[in-house]
């Protein structure tokens, strides 16, 4: 087992290790002040892992209750969060009790949000079970749900009390979610660690090591900028155009990871064309993405994507913080006016 501490107020540990799920009881009881825990999971994850986790909690003297919701981003709604709150109340959770989020990013985001507002805030523990959740979303305290107007439009910053990462749970994860998550893992290498990128490029990954490195990268961005006003924006590498691609297809086309993969290639090529990114970087990114089953080219038209991206940013003023890398492992924020975006990216859409 390897351990990292995220130094925010109050600090919390992230433990990474194969087989850790069976130690969940001991680990959770070390941070619990009360006796009751509501384990929140989705309909795919619960049948696989909920029984084991609850048993481990009960063995450590914790009264474990469960709340299971229907899996899927379409259920990442205020209604589901509301049902979680009702479940917490029905089991009599008090200020000293805790919520345990067992599942992917959808579960963690909503369970964290429920913990942020239940009795004006109780502790929660993340037990992530997807690549996205283990490498990214379980750490950092961004919680929330979607509204009909867009994704993640309601939420709160609420850091977990503990994060338990067991890479063995990825054994049951369907392949498409695995490659989806790898896009963010590759992104972490690109923005912050040439060493991680090299490891990924070489292949045959030791996931425990890869996830540990990812969490360490996420940790450093969160510590530098907990509320996402500066340094943390670098985590959006590939996301400006990636989000636009997802929206262009009305969220029924490429998955988030696939869209981010294409967005990273556009950002790297645009950077190369502007002389801001080392030559050859985009090609190197493309070959790694292909290796992990991710797309590198979008068929969506540049003009439309730029329109969508610019519209997206209108609410934040006219400036787009477009994330670039100067070289693998080194990200920086490139400020652009919305009306400069098309010229900046237009040459980045071909092979
Ligand atoms: N809070 C953050 O900082 C942050 C960062 C990135 C993404 N996110 C959010 O994360 C979500 C995407 O995360 P995700 O891909 O984990 O989605 P998800 O939670 O929907 O999980 C993907 C699918 O895998 C299933 N699943 C989960 N673990 C499994 C396992 N071990 N074995 C078999 N099946 C399993 C789920 O039921 C679901 O069908 C989005 O809503 C996104 O907004 C949040
Ligand atoms: Zn993302």
C-alpha cells in the first residue's frame, strides 16, 4: 500500500494498493468519528463490490447502510442527490457520521455533493472504482451533478476525508471506460510528468504505480489552487476543444475521454503551428493515444467547434484560457480572445 497526503484544510490521505477493498473497514474506521456510514453506489458497481465493502465496515464496528441508484450520467441529477439525502436522513445519520462513495465519477461527484449539503456538511470517503475516478475525480473535492442546461452546473467544493484506491476493481471495468479513463491519465503525463508519459508510451502498465503517480499530480494541482482559479486550470488541457466536440455531437458521439484525446491533439498541433510547442509533440501524442484505443482526429468542422467553445466561455468574459504544452510534461496557460480562437486552431485539424 502506498500513501499520499493532500495538504488542504483539513489534510486527507489517499491510499493506493491492490486488494485494499478488503481493508476498507479498518481504513474507514480510523477516520470515522461516528458509527454510521451510508454506502452510496450505482446499479453496476453495487452487485460487484458493495457486499464486500459493507461486510468489511461492519467487521470494524461500523453500522453500514446502502443507497443504490441507477447507473449512468443521465442519472447524475438533483433528483438522485435528493434521494441520497433522504436515505441519509432515513438512517438517522448525524454530523459525526459519514457517506462512503463506492463507484465511478458519477457516484463520487453526487455522493460528495450529498455529503456537502447533508446537515450542512458531513464527512465522506471516496472508494473509486473506474480509471477516471481513481486517477482524477476522487481527489480534489469537486462534487456535484448535472442540470438540464449542462453538465456539472450544480455542486460544491467538498474535500473527502479519505480516498481508498484499489486497482483490482478495474478488472471488472468494461474496456470502453478503461480507454476513456486512459485519456485523462495520458493528459496528466502531458501536463506534468514526462516520466509518467514515458511509462505510458512504453506500455504494459503497473496500474498501482500509474495511479499513484496520477494522484500525486492531481494532488499538486489541488494544493496549489484548491478552488480552480489559476494553476488547476492546466488540468483542462485538451478540454476546450474536447468539450466542444462532445457538445457538437450533443453528447451522443465520442465519449468524454475520446473527445479529450482529440482535443489534446488539436491543442498540441495548434501549439506547434504557433511555435509554442516543441515540434513532433503532436505526433508522439497521437501514437500513444492510438496505442490505448483512443481517436486522434475529429470530423467535426473547426468553425462549428470554435463557435461552441467561444459561446461556452462568453459567461466568463471574452478571454479563453487555452491550455498548451511547451513540451511533454510542461503545461502553460495561453490567453486568447474568443475571436482569436479560430485563427489559432484552424491549422490543427488535419492529420
Ligand atoms: N470531480 C471531478 O474532479 C471530476 C473529474 C473528472 C470527471 N468527473 C466526472 O466523472 C464522471 C465520469 O466518471 P466515470 O467514467 O467513472 O463514470 P461512471 O461513474 O458512470 O462509471 C462508468 C461506468 O462504469 C461502471 N462501473 C464503475 N466501476 C466499475 C467497476 N469496477 N466494474 C464494472 N463497472 C464499473 C459504472 O456503473 C458506469 O456504468 C462524469 O460525470 C464527470 O463529470 C469528475
Ligand atoms: Zn476530463
